[in-house]
């Protein structure tokens, strides 16, 4: 049937006069185009018509349900549907990025109103995020390399609801340092509080996902991690965070002593090449604690602590490696992004939603993939690399001597 231009205009005008006329017209045009594509496809391929399937799309803020033509062999894909799919994927990526940056559902809905013409409901946004959720799940359960040079672990606390109550719970983030010098989040784990019982399950999961060899663990004095790590990974070394320890020690010193105390403490925890071994670092700390211990007795106790050697493991490595492994700063930067993402949320509705949010932050943290150097030969130690290759070593310098300049009046006040 051939229609004149006037007749076509009249039909379109009648369609548009209806409340949902424009949407119906758009659906009709799209379906006609896709059916035309199928006709051309059948002429070029040995295939047959096989009815239609429904597909929902977003158009001008409205959800439309199209009848998408199918073929029997199922090799047919309308070009128009591919364009619409790209738009939906773009919206899903934007949704996940905004959510991981701290935007609420209302923020995302308003953004979609500006970009696509209409606010979206929470259910529509959740539907868009289904694909992203599967990506996060695949990311958190992916296979790991058989060897990691270092594993940096720290906890961040997030308010989470369990039943009718809400409290902050610990979420442990494990960042791996690969042989190619790249960082990646290898594990995210929840435990209501920090405790030693989590670590066996923690390391068992990493091993089940392919990790066989681990050279170094950097953490912030997590309870029991040293013993469990040694059981799970033969020959692993442990480094406790020097930045946290410096903050802790400095917080216990009077303001008038803080400048000198901090200066000498910084010298003790130096990453420079003048300090040749962990043994020398330990001796320097003991000398520091003995000097300042007259005024601050807690330092005498720390100087004899069994955990003291773990703060100077980094000194057994080459000077160029030390700044990367003496603290958990890398994970702390990542944890700040998590804090930003939850800053506008009173509490997350479940542990699963918190893990999903942290996974989104990890997926969108592009800086993690930057290369810090080639570590294919392993983390280089003083005297030999972690792979066992020998290298020249100079004699260790003698331990430092620290002089505490306190007046008799100050000493009397501290007694």
C-alpha cells in the first residue's frame, strides 16, 4: 500500500495526539527498522524467521519495551540494538563510577535527569547496576598470580546494619605488589572486629585463588598475623607500619619535646642507604628508647618489645625499595577513597553492599595499575635479592647515639 505524504503526516499526527503517542511512534519506527534489518540478513544468510523477543530500553527517561526480531540460528543482531546496548552500558558505568565516588541514589538520579531527560527510580538504577555487580563479584573472586612480592594489609571501619542494629565493622583490604611492579587489590574481607581468627581464612582464600609464594607482608600491627602468615607461606617476612608507630609515639610526648623527639625518631626510621640492616635499625631504636626513656618510661617497654624487630624488616632491602614497603600508606590512600564513598551514607544496609562498594572503588582506582618499577628479579635485599642472587654489601655503620636535652626541672616533672 502506497501512502501519500499527507496521509503519512495525518497518521503521525494522530499518533502524537495520544498521551504516549511519541513513545509508541518511536517504538514503531525502531521495530520497523529492526525488521527491515532481519529481512536483509535473511537474504544474505541461510536462516529463517523465529518470532520476536522483548527488550527494555530507556528513551527520554521512559522505559520502552521493544519487540526485537529473532532468527532460528540466532546469529542476527540488529545494529540499532547494539547502539542501544552501548548507551545502557555507558549509563551503568556512569552509575558505578558516581556511586564509588560517594554519590547517593538521589545524586545519580538527578545526573541522569540532566543527561537523559528524566529522573530514574532507585529500582531502575539498581537494574542498571546488575552487570556491574557481576563484574565486582568476578573481580573479587578472580585468579591470582602464583607469586606476589609483597602484600600490604590494612583495615578500614564502615558503618553497617545487621538486623535492627548498626555499628562500624572492620573491612580488611589486601593490596598486592606484582613482579611487574604494579599494585592491585587482591582481597577484601569483613570481620566485625580486628582479631587473629580471621587470618587463617584470609590466607586460605588467597591460596585457593592461586597464590603460592609470598615474600613480604606489610601491616599495621594486626593481631596474630605474623604467626598465621608464617604457617601459610614459608619464609615470608613481616613489616609493621612505621608511619603508624611514629604517630603513636609522637602522640605521647609533650608539645615542648615534640620537635626534637620527632626529628630523632625520623632518623631512627630512615630509609636512606646509610643504614645497612634491620639489626642496625633495632640497635638505633634501642638507643633512642634508652635516651628518651628517662622522661617517657613507655619507650623502655617498647625498646624490649618482641614486636620491635618487625618494624625494621624494610632495612634488609635495597634503599630504592624501602619507601614502598616500610608502611601501609598505599592502602591508606585507597581507604581514604572508601571513606569518601561512604561519607554521605549514614550506614550501608548490609555487609554485602559494603563489599560491593569497596569492590567498585577498586575497579575505578586507575592509579593502582601504574608501574612503580620492574620487580621480575624480586624485591632486592641487602646482600642478595629475594630470589637468592648475591650482591655486594658494605659493612654496617655503628648504631646511632641519641642525646636527649632535658633540664633537671623537666626530669623532676616526669618522675
